[in-house]
C-alpha cells in the first residue's frame, strides 16, 4: 500500500529561484496579449478612464487576495498552490476538485498564448499565415501555418522548462524587462506625439451607461486580466530566499501589471483627437494607433513587447501547471509518473511533457473554440482564489486567545474580504444573467470537464485515500498541521534564542 512508503521518499524540488525571477514569473504571467489587443474594446465598453479605474480596482482586489497567498506561502512554502490550500481549507475531496479545475485553467492558457503568437503573425504577415486552408471551426478558418507554428512554440517551451528553473527563470526575467521597456517606450513616444493628450482622452467614460456600470464591467474581468500572479505559490518550494518576501513580490507585480494595462489603454486613446474613423470596422485599434503615430518602428517595438508577453505567459504557466501536477501526484491524487523529477535539476519532467501533449491538439480546434475553454477555465482560477482565502482565514487568529494560530487581525480581515471578492467573481461567471456570464459552449465544456474529473476521482479514490490524514499532510505540506500549530505557539520563545552559528 502507498501508506507503507516511508516519508523520506517524499520528492522535493531544487531551490533555484531568485526574487527578481519570481517577480518576473508573476508579472509575465499576468500581462499577455490582452493588454495589447483589447484596449480598443475596453475603451468602447467603458471609456478610457473607466477602463483604467476598473483595472486598478481589479488590481487592488487581486492584492487583497494576494495577501492570503502570502500568508499561506510563508506558512507552507511548498508547490501546489490552490490544491494545497484547498486541502488545508476543506480536505482531500475539495483539494482534488480545486486542483482538477486549476490544472485546466493553466493548460488552456498555455495553448491560448501559443495561439496568440500566431494571431500576431496573421497581422504582421497575413499572406504567409493565410495559406494552406484546412477547415473552419465555429466561424474561424484554420490554416496549416498557425497550427504548425503554435505546435513548435509549445514544444520549444516544454524543452526549455525541462532544463530546470535556472534557465526558465532567467529568460523570464529578461523577457519581462523587454516587455516593460517596450510598453514604456510606446507610452512616452505616443504621449509626446499627441498635441493634447489629456483632451484626446475625452469622453472619459462610455456615454451608453452610468460611470459605475462602466467601471464594474471592467472590474468583472479582473480574475482573467491578472491571472498568473498565482503562479508564485506554485514555485514556492523552489524559492532561494525567504518566503516572507512573496507578498511584496506579488503586490509589486500586480501594480506593474496595472500600470502596463493603463499605459496601453492610455496610448490608444490619448494619441489622436478622434478615433471614430479608425473604430469603424477595424479589428486592432491599438495597432493602428501605434502605426499611424510612430510608423513601422513603433509597430516593431509593440510586436516585441507582445511577443515577450506571450513568451512569459507560456513559460510561467508551463512552470505552474507542471508543479501543480507534481504536487497532486505527491499526494497520490495523480499517477506516480507526475512526481518524477530529473536527477540533475529536480524538475518534474513528465508533468511538463504532459502539458505539451495535452495542449498540442488545441491549436487544431481554432481560436474561437479555444476561447470557450479559456473562458470556462476562469472558473477554476476563481475557485483557487476562494480556497486560498478560506485557508488563510482558517490559519489566522483575531486575538491571542485563539491558541496555535498567528494573531493577525488585519490579514484575517483581508482574507475575509478575499473570500467575498472570490465568491463574487464566481457568481459573475456562473450566474447566467450576469454581464460576465460564461457562454453556453463554455457551460457545456465546464460540465464535461467536471464529469471527466468525477470519473478520474472515482478511479483514483482508493489510492488517494490510502494515506492517513497525517501522512497526506506530510506529503502535501512537508509537515503536519499539528507541528505547524506547535511552531506557532513556540514562536515567541524561539525569537528569544540566539541563532546558532553554523
């Protein structure tokens, strides 16, 4: 039986990640193609100022949720993220459910980023990309070049991640610098190009609805706009620094992400006095604004920034999805192959290649079908947010009388706020009458994935439950909950001791 296996065999990951790399993982995963492609749509729906305010409020809400992630990373610096925290909050069954839907979210975003790269190439080289027509799916024409290029990109980043976090973390950092630099250059030059940039921003809000509605429409997309900062807890086991820094790194990445979104919305609106001539029937408003104001040089800078956003997303979600699968396998919720690590770099190699194998067929279904999957997968990410906040609320205390828990009333209040915000995000996605409700194809796919998950859980249930509660805690958390309580109770006494000289 699995329970007879000694705890000493628990697989661990190598500590190689620097703080700057972790910041880049959070930032690069949060800012993708949407920051460059969608500002025109957001301005149309909410106005430039309404869109900016909505995204900054969304970032603040994510920071509230990030506070709970910081609490959990500090207490349990292990891989698993939402899966691990759902186990602490509600036990094995909910941990599996959360891990199952979170895995789908991560996998689909890998495929979406690969697809976004081919979408950019369609804009830059339409004659090449629109050759060798294959078929049409949901109104989207699928051509051979987009399938081949997306597949090669998926395989390339799978290989990069198998080499270990030393390489993937380093390139994530450099890619993120290019992303930030490109957006900064575009913002400065378009602002300088405009005669009256602040006047050009008018009307600040959409005239078709109230200011509050304009802002809330954008706030509703916050879980999608900032998804990726939760990749940080998946890498917690590989931190080469104190996990106490995690909250600061996540908050810094969310603030930087919000600035990038604001600059891209701003330059789309502030560059010219009127966008009416461009808006009519144009598919990429931001691209046309940059080309019209800065020419080919501006288009090249923006193309580099977009590519960096896509590459950082691919790299970050490959890392997070493989670590999630590794953590679930370590808890015996998945087959042993997923906890196999390389001898040299201690990288979960089979989890990485599994992600590649699952995502390779997705480009064949076309962009529209893939967007249904991604919309549906937002549910899994929101579920992970909810359980993380519940877990943080559970491990924190309001006052000293709550023995065995850290007394942190402010953090506990933030966790409670995060529970409410996460529940609201889930309601916006799942209630059919909501303005941000899933489409019918996404509902159907969500149900199908739930049914498949139920069947998979039934097959794994006996093995998953073969470990006792204490053994599961050891494999998932690296220690028991009881030992964590004792550590918390003894913390003041430990602080009085002088550190040992090693």
